[in-house]
C-alpha cells in the first residue's frame, strides 16, 4: 500500500447534509481516515450567491489541503454546481476533487434512457441547470423535470423530519404538477436522504428515489482503487470541523456515527 493511501478523505458541506455522504463513505470504506468540514456559519448554501459559495469553498479547501487530504469531496449540490470547476483549477495536483453531481448524472443516464425523471433541490442547484445540461449532453432522451424545494434543507437542519410537519411540507412539494408522471426522483441535495423514507412512502413504490450518498461513495472507491490510493488496513481516524459551533450539529453528527464526536471550531475568517 502506497504511503499516500494513508492520507485522509476531506468532505465538506454547509451543514449536516454532507454527513449522509460521510456516513456512506464510512460504511463502504471503513479504513479510510476522514476529515469533515461543516460550514455551519454560512448554512444553507442554497440561497447564497455563486461568488459567496466559491469564496467559502476555497477557504475550506485550504483547510483540508493543510490537513493533507488526498481527495476532497464536495458533499453539497449547491457547492458542486458553483465551485467544482474553480476548485479543480485551484487545487491542481494537490488533491483530487469529487463532486456529488457527476456520479448521479452517470447513474441516471445509464438507467433511465427515454424516461421522465424528476429532481428536487435548492434554488441554487435548480436554477443553475447543471443537471439538465449534463443529462442532455448524454443524448439519452431523458426528460428532466426539476423543482426547487427551498424549505426542505432548513426544515431538516432544524430537526423537522419524520413528523406531521415534514409529511405535509414534503407532500405539498411532491404534488406539484412538474413532478407528474416521473419514473424516478433525484434528491439533488445531500440533506434529502434524511427524508428519503418519507418521500418513498409518499410514492408507495411507484417512483425510484435516488440519493447521491451511496453513489458518491462508490465513485470515490473506484477512484481510490484505480489510483492505488485505497486504505485497506488499520483503525480509521475521523475529525469534524465547523466554522461555528452548534449543539444541534454535534448531536446530529453523534447520531450519524453512533459514537462520541468532538467538534473543532475552525472559523473561515478570523
């Protein structure tokens, strides 16, 4: 095993959504060392400008590069659409950048040729048109029907899921005519796997509900294997950084990983 394989995986998001990706990576790649950065001071990213998200992303990348990360996973759709190309150029050969959009686009274009596919996400992600453009480029006759669902990420951050409030808000969005007659639904926000069961329950098996967490973890595994960077031995370490400490984020992190978690506050600007 190459020495570089021992370097950690860096993962970042504006808040708890990226923890769904971090958890999937931990499940699939149990020996990988992990560093997670939650930009809690600026959440949610979905209603921020592209320039602001790019500025946050560069700052976070600096932190993760200084920690020696071999890969940086942008575990946020809004940041993936706004910052991926910029980060690739900024990081160059120091680390590999993986976003959450391309692995999902590959899955959709492989499995749903000629179908109608729905998508829900933040305003930033939907307005960017990035999923539509990439899926259209594949020329597979897929019609993507996208709906911005801006209440969902803040609702999840506040702990409102699996209850009557979340059921009603989710149903209100999913009943929108834009999503009529779809065969699959892309959850284009890493927060949304936390309400995947509620969404699946709404559709009662009629629609395939696709979240990016496992898809991204598998794409990461493929990259590490192909480049001989897979860490296959030893006890993993995991560190969690936040730009602003909140008890809710610490509780959510502990819930995800089923163990005591210590958050280290790391402001992006001093």
